[in-house]
């Protein structure tokens, strides 16, 4: 008879989340890259998410600390990667994210653009595209950090228009600038620099940079899987496939390279943890957190039942499955929050976690308001509760 698998309870999973995701006060990170590494990467589709997710995990430091990591120290970089989504990851981890995920996305993007150019029928091909990319890089070297509009002004090829869906009801003309810039970014030849406006803006300037050091794809996927298991385990093969967007074959090959241990869960199912990571996790001190929409702690698993009551999901997610701003208490989502036009932080609990929780959430809302310093943040993905709170 095989030995009984060790049990990791729901309570212990929440303890792990508080400590390993750097959300409990005593576990908070000293640097922005440490905060990102704690959850492998910070979602970056919404510019504000990077800042607010880092804030929740930092022992100290305001928005300027995140800006410094992104634009001066380059300790944090944005990459189009997992699930074809923009993430901000540490510079240390970036080569692995690039090789495991971003390379395949870049190749797919290039094939798609070349197909569009061919169908357009104007003789634009791979040679033309290479010349346009080279001209864009030369312009960045000459002009310095530039927006897409500025690059288009400097590079005539980027002002080229093509027709998509020629001869169909959906026929439309579109410029190539955005697509070429996206390709250069996916290839790691340019990166996003300071935006126009405040840190909440997504109107980035671009700078020329060197591609990441080459890492074998299989080695890179194994490293990502290892780090993800440490941050999110216990978790399942299905969770990792959802989070990465990899094929099932790649997920299984990466996990085989890691050699995870199996554990039992409260619901009778089994899950995976890092090798040897089966022991109990000490409970952190009581903690509350106000996390932004798309925060990794809410988006790290396909199955979130251990920290989210399914009855609360309709209020906290949009129709596409994006999580909105959430209120956490000791590793469980207990409500949502929003910021009104005047800057006031408002929140609502969706259950009855008790007076201690309410006091902690009140204090955390005050800490968030002080950190924002009057900056107004509106989530890119609006959810029913967030809209209701600001109405």
C-alpha cells in the first residue's frame, strides 16, 4: 500500500498566500523586484496594476520606488508573455520568461503580420518588414525615448497602411506602426520606458535595448514552473496550464523536470507542491490587503475556491473573467473596493469576517489613500461591485 499523501489544509494554503505573496506585514518585500518575484510576475495590462500590486507587497516606498525599478534601475521589465498578456517581471527572471513564453508569442506575431502583408497585395514582405524594424531602431538611437506617434513621424515606413479582410464585409485599413512596434517589443529589441503623463498612463515611450540572453526553452519553462509552484502551490497541472498559456505537453514536461511532490487537499482532491514543500506553513499575523484588479494573488489559479467564495465571483469579475479590485482578510477575498472621483477609497465586505477584519481593512484603506496621494485610479476592467461603489 502506498503511503498516505500529506495534507495541506485550506487554512494552510491561505497562510502560504499571506507569507509567500508578501502580503502579511511581516513578510513584505524590501524591493520592487522582490515583490514581483514573490508572485513570479505582476500583471501589467493595466499600468496602475503594477504599482498597486507592488505597493501591497512592499515594506516601504511610494510610486517613485516602482518608477525607479522600471525606468532607472531596470530591475523590473514589462514583457508580453504568459497567456499572451503583459507582465512585469524582475530582470533576473526576464530571460526565462522570454525563452519559455515570449519567444513563441513573438514568432506567432511575426507570422501573422507577414500573412497580413502578403494578403494586402502591395508587395510588402519580410525584407520590407526587416527594413522598417531597422529604421525604427535607428530612430530610437537618434531621437531617444519616443512614443509610437513620434516613431511614425520619424520613420516613413511606419506610416504605411494595409488593408485587412480585403473583399470581405469586414474590410478595413489599418496602420502598421503599432504592429511593428509590438513585434520589436516581443523580440526584446525595444522596451517600454516612462509614459506620457503619470504612472497610471499606458502611453509609453520606447527605448532601444538588447535582447535577453539566450536560454533553452525547456530549461526556461522548468524554471518558471519551479518558481510558480513555490509561489502558488499547492496547485494543479490545470492551474499551471491556465496561468502560463503553455500547451499541455509543455506543462507536463516542465513539471517532470521540477519533480513536484503530491499533497491532499481539504476537498479530497490532490495537488502539486515544490519538492519537499509539504510541511505546514506557520500562520502569519492577521492581515488585510486591498489588491488592484488583475492582481496575481487573485489570478494565480484556474480554481480559486480556497480563497474565493464562488457566490462572490459575479460581483468581483467582469464578463471576460478579469478580477477587479478586491479586499482580502487572512488569505481570503472578503469584498471589493473602489476609488471615487474625489479620491476617497470605499469598500464593501461580501460576508461577515468580524470586527477585527473591518478595523484592519479600514486601516489598510487609509494606508492606500495616503500612498496614492490624490492620484485617481480607474481600473481598465470594470466589475459590477467596483461600478456600484463609485456610482
